[in-house]
């Protein structure tokens, strides 16, 4: 047994102290972070620097908020009419704290008769009350949640629509889905790990590490929430990514540790060797994935940044616990890691069979590498083709379950009420300190009134050098018709001496999408550059680095081609219970980060083993065979475990979470099969010595290989 003063030696020599300390810290963090869901933001979907957000903020400060948040649909029961329930409804509205309302509620029972028909359903059986709330987006959603019970009355069916109701429905469903997914996932993972490891202790250990990672991630999110806005959806992502990566990292570490024990090392030295090999794999993997999530932090919407924070927190925590508590536990367990095992030798025989299988696959691929590469490129191009019709969209009611009250109410608003939209706010600003001239206001009002899809344009008042013109649209908010109306209004030239700006719900949605399209290339650039730098330093080969990025990009393209075919084009959409439409933009960005990161990650496991074999004197083709044989089983098992975690999250009632689940699963399947084990070997074999440009001349095989760079040591985890 050797001793030392490095971090690994510290963990090994003080294993019990390290394990107890980490567990205590996780428990303390869990106690502090367990209630974080109630503190996280329910909003964050808009770009605060957009024109529409600035207009709405300015209008709110000068005129009071104009964009409604909640539309309450009252449908009398027991044979009563909408007029019969008017006094009861108005009584409930009068009881609301005035500080919660930006303006007096607009209702069927209080507006002039000329406007009452717009707040009455076509069949006359339902009526509307429209509320505009105070505060920022997050505050308004929470206020809506508090007001629901107050707005419910006896003798009528009450349904809530509008953006705040939709956002709240998403948040509540996300919480329920998270509990259900975690409840189902742990038992299934235990069964799979039992099959992989063949023993209960080895199988249970990754689940303990995964549970610790999820708990600690919540504490990190709470800490982040103290300094920045964090969305409630970050908890779902932290759980999904944290559990999945912690189990994967544990798989690599425990597999390597058992191999070292079988090679005759004592437990302490086995842990040291494991951390020098598999431990570096985990650290390098975590760094790559964090780079993928970092790109999400440059978007202006706090919702997107929150998902990036959630992913980064989950990966970092999973890696830290896997590099501290796990090796400490292994040092304590020693050979007992194989306790409660069965079929002695079955795992070794399985490893041998897997190495023969993956080695044979590599041999067959390398017989005709160019033909294989061209064929696979053709298949992936076919899978990617639907991406040409991809469309990104904002959060709306269509992603809710079919029986969700907010979805039913919103669809009822669209189909049964003639003026059920928030409209467009046109702000006329004078270039001087004086109010806009009456002629200028009249000109703008006429132009707005004559715009495509505008039912009426009404001046909404003047304060200082600002005048508001409210446009009532014929199309529901955030629909294609509403966007056409918005474009028509925005094309109106400003009268001399004035500036025109536009706000409202539809404008905020469009501006948010514009911000995403403008920022997305920068996110992808950050991901690619960070990956290129890290892989080039690790491999000392520009060719291999470019190849890794290209393969990850191809996997990403094929993934989004498949998602477009299902979610946008609608093929099989009814089987998974989603309404065909644009890909939800926020979750699409998350998928890009995760799939690109994991694709690069898993490919590096293969390339690292190939590089190590080549540096030990193997030819390029022999190195490919060795790499495929020695990484095939463990990386396939890791992908299977992560697919399992993701699969149960994809059972969510929310279309956006199903999009995430299916997207990650498709990406992993494509990458772990035809890309990693067929396309990559074919390309490496066909390029021959060109792969090793910038690398030193390989040395002759040595009895004891010299230490390698982190990426090169990655393969030794397998």
C-alpha cells in the first residue's frame, strides 16, 4: 500500500471522515433546499430588454398595466342565466385587495352594452371577467394562484384562462410529474443495475449517489435563487440530469474499481488507480457537459438561464459527490462491493463476450470504412431532413394535458368569445416634452384601425409626451393570425415628430422568439469553441477534435430532424398525446445543450481509448478495434441507464417535458449506436495517420504505460 499527500490519498486515508462529512453536508443542504420549489420563479418567459417589455413597463408606470393576466369564464348551472350570477361575481371581485389589481376588473356585467357582447359567449351561456394584476411576471402568477379560490362561486362552473393561468398550470403539473418520475425511476434503475453489476451492494451504491446528488442540487438552486431569478422548471432539469449523470459516473467508477480488485490490488490502491483513471473520466465529462450548459446563460430570458443553472448545478454536484463520497465508500467497502452477488464469474464472462462483440463490429466496419461512412451519412441526412421545416414556438396552452382546466378555458375563450385577446398596445411618443399632436394621434389610430386583423383601435389616454392606442384583434393572442396583425401594426410609419413602439402579450411572445433566434448562434458557438479547445488539449489532435464536434453536430441534427417529424409534422403525435405545432423554444435549447454535451462525452470515451492504444504502439486499425471492444459495454450500459431516467421524465403530462425526454432519448440512441460504434470507427480508420497530426510519434508498447492526459485516461475507466 502506498501513501501520499494528494487529494486521492486524503480521501483514501480518511475515508470514513470524508464519507461522514459529505453525507452530513448533503443532509444539511437538503434540509435547507427541500422547500426551494415554493421560492422559485413561476415566470421568466419574456425578454426584459425587448421593445414590448419596455413599452409594457413604461405604460404600466404612466397609465397602469393594460395587458390582462387572467380571464375567468363563468358558466351558470341549475338553469340559471349569466345575468342571475352577476351580483355574486361582482361581490367576489369587490373583495379582492385593490393592491393586487392594476385596474378595475373588466366584466360582462359592468361594461357598456356596446361592449358586453364581446364578453359573452356566442351561445349566451357563459360570461367573462378579465383581471389585470400588479407586479412582475412571477408575482402575477403567484397572485393568480392566491385568487383562484376567491373567484370561485356556487351555482356556476368557473374556468381560468390567460397567460398567468397557463403558466401556473405548467408549474403545478411539473411538480406532480417530478414526484411521479422519481418514484418510478429508482426501482427500475435498481433492477437494471442489478443486471449490470450482478450484486446488490454494487447496484445500490449508484442510486445512493444519485439521490445525494439530487438533494444537493436543490440546495445549489436555492443558493442561486438568492442572487438571480431561477425558474421552478430548473428543479425538474436538476433532478433529471443530476440523477442520470450521478448514476453514469458511479457506473464508470465502480466498474473500474472492481476491475482493479480483480487484478489483485488491495482496496486502497484500487481506489487510487480508479480515481487516476475513471475519476479523470468523470471530471473531464462533467467539464464538457458544463460547457454545454454555459451557453444557455447568455439568453435574456431568465427561464432559459434557469435551465442552464439547473443543468450546471446537477452535473457539478454529481461529479463532486462521485469524486469524494463514492471513492470514500469504496475504500471502506473494499471487496464487500461484491457482497450479495450471484453467478460468480458471470460479469467477467459478460465483459469478454461484449469485447468480442464490439471488436467484431469494429472489424466489419473497417473492412469497408468509406462505404460504411457514406451509408451512415446518408441515413443521418435522411433523419435530419425534416429539420428544414422546424419551427420554434413560445409557451402556450397547447402543451398542457387535454383535461387541464387552463387549456379547456383558453380554448373556450378562443372559440366562443369574439374578443378574447389582450390586443396590441401602440405607444405614440413625442420627440419633445409635449404630448403628441392630435393630428399625429388621429393618423396613428386610423392606421392601426386599418391594419390586418384589427377589429377596433381606441386611444387610451395621454400622459406627458406619451399617448396610448389600444388595438383589439380578431385573432387570439400568440396565434399566427395575431402575429400577422402585429407585423402589420409594426409596419406603420411614425408621423413626423413621433416614435411608435408596440407592446402587449403577442408582441412579448414575438420579441422573445426574436431574441432566441438572435442568441442561438452565439450559444452554439460557445459550445463548439469550448469543446474544441478542451478536446484539442486532451487529444493533441485537431483532426480528432474536429471529428468529435462534427459527430456531435450530426447527432444533434438527426435528433432535431426526428423531433420535427413528430412534434411539428405530427407523425405519431397522437400516440404520445401531443398537439402538433412549433417546438417549444426553451426546451429545444435545453435539448441542444444536453445532446451535444452527451454526444461529445460518449465519443470521447471511445476516442480516448483509441488514442491510448495508438500511443502504446498499436496501428490505427488495431487502436480502433481495441477502443471499440473496451468501451462498448460500459458506455452502452451508461447510455441505457440515462435513457431509462429520461424515459420516465418523458411520461410527463406536459408536451414540453415529453419533448425533452424524447429528444434526449433519440439523441442518445443515435449517438450510442450508429454514430459512436460505426461512424466514428469508420472515419478514424479511413483517415489513417492523418488522425495523429500534432501528436508525438507513438512509443513501442511498454509493460507499464506512462500516465496520460485526462482525456487519454478516460478509456481506462472501462
